[in-house]
């Protein structure tokens, strides 16, 4: 194959990085993707190192070789910081500064010994690439495996290119050998670096797309007012709870909560005040339910609590706790002329493969309607709770 000299290699690498950086800057210009701009900054820093490599011989080595390699090392640090921001990893600032300090030491000590300089510098770049691959592979169970594999492969190939250059310097017995001399190593390392850049870029874009899609799905399941799950999110959580209960032959309980005379709040104080009340009610429910259940707003002033693994007696007790917490809350501070109360319908069933979420919800709704027809501000259990004596629990 044709032998590429070092300037040609650098120009090809520089142009490739420039195109990728430009495309990513456009693609993420109006995006809030976490860590995207740090990754683009890494490309930009790597771009800045290219001309310095090419100026070797025209300016002092201190400016060309030392500064170019410090920038090249800093670019990998930017990539690491980008992944840490994306994944939410916490890392000491020293971990980001250490590679740059090591590069500074390598090029200060062995500035006049090109062979040793090349060995240690490429060992550093290999370690940085493998560390980035390791950060990605540690998250392989949280994202699509093929996306992580593509991204990590890019850094493994980058490590291979650096390892190839380092091994070539190690096997060269001439201590003053020029590591930039034209030869097969330059050509093969470029052949490895090109797919490395492509794989890293593709993996980067796919990973951010997967995160964006997951965020869209999450927002589709969230009630924008209260921050609780909406009807869609409730149905998904309820279906999952019923499936787990069926597999374990365990209980699932459901509490349907409806505010008493909430329409009067909107009529007297306006819908803005009503929204404040709904937000506060969501906070009360989250606080009281804690880890025992899943809270959702399924429409208007109607809330639902799914209680996995909760038998009827405990479900009734928790529902009564919720009712009391709502009734005893300081609603006057929100401008309400009188305390706000809620009526709660509860249904409980031991899991079976024949369970229907719609029927389950209908039973709780029937209990709720029956309670509203009577006294309101009470808790009533559906009379079809399996394996337990039927009967209401009124307060």
C-alpha cells in the first residue's frame, strides 16, 4: 500500500475532525443534550493540535511538539468529561488534570529523546482511550448494547492506533529515531484512526438519540402540572404491578382519590388557585405514600395510588392515613375558606393471570362513588376483595 508521510496523515485526520465537529455543532446547536458541547470541545481542541504538528521544524519544538501533544491529551480529557456529564459520573478534578500533567512530564523529560517520548506518549493515549471504553462498557446494561458496543469500539480502535505507534517506537533501537518519519506505521495507524472516529461519532449520536427518546417517553408519562405520573404512566405502572403480583401470587391494592367539592374551589378562587391545590395535594400523597406505592394523577382532581404487595387491611389503613392528612392540612394558607377533604375508594386483589387492570380500577371507582353518595370524606373498600372479608371502612 502507498506509504503516507506524517503531514499527509495529519491533514487527513484534521479534515475528518473538522467535518465531524461542524456536523455535530449543527446537529446539537439547539439541543440540551448533556455533555454534547464538551465532546465537540474535545474535537475542537484536537483540531487545534493539528496545525501545531505540521509546524514542527518551522517553530521551536517547545511550541510545536509540546503544545500539540498537550492539546491532544486535553482533547481526550474533554471526551471523558463529556461522558461523565452524560452518565452523571462524579470524578475528582485531579482525574481530568492528571493526563495533561503526565503529558507535560513526558515531553519535558524526553523532549530530546524522540523514541522514549513516543513510547510514553502513545502509552498515555492508549490508556486514555481504554478508560473511555471502560466508562462506556460500565453502562452497557442501561442503554442499547449495540450502541455502547459501537461507541466503545471507536475508543478501542483509537487505543489500537496509539498502541501501534508506541510499539513501533519501542521496537526501534535508535533512540533519536524520528517517530514522524514516513512508513507503514503512519499508514496503518491512519487506517485504524479513521474507523475509530466514525465509530465514536456514530456511537455518540446514537447514545444521545437514545437518551432523547427515553426523555420523550418519560415526559409522555408525566402530568405537567403536578409532576406525578399521568393516566398513561399510571396504566404502565399498574400493569407492571399486576404482572409481578401474578408471578408471586401476591396482593395488589389500589386507592382512587377524589377531592370533595373541588369544583367550588375553581368557581370561587379561579382555576389558578385550583391548580395550586392540586400540586399541593400531589405533594401530600407523595409524602404519605413514600416507598409503599406509586402515585398518579389520572384526570382532573382524581388521583390514584397503586400499592404493590399490600393486602386489604394495610391498604385500608394507608388510605385512611391519606384521607386524614388531606383533611388536616392547612388549606386556609392557600386561600380556601374551609378545609379540603377527599373521598377514597379502595380495591384489593391477590394476583392471578386473569386479573384485569380495567376491572380492578372499576371496582375502586364503584367504591368511591358509593362513598360519595353517602357521606364523603371517607374511605370505602370494594366488596370484591379476594381472600378477605368484604366491607367498607368509613371514617
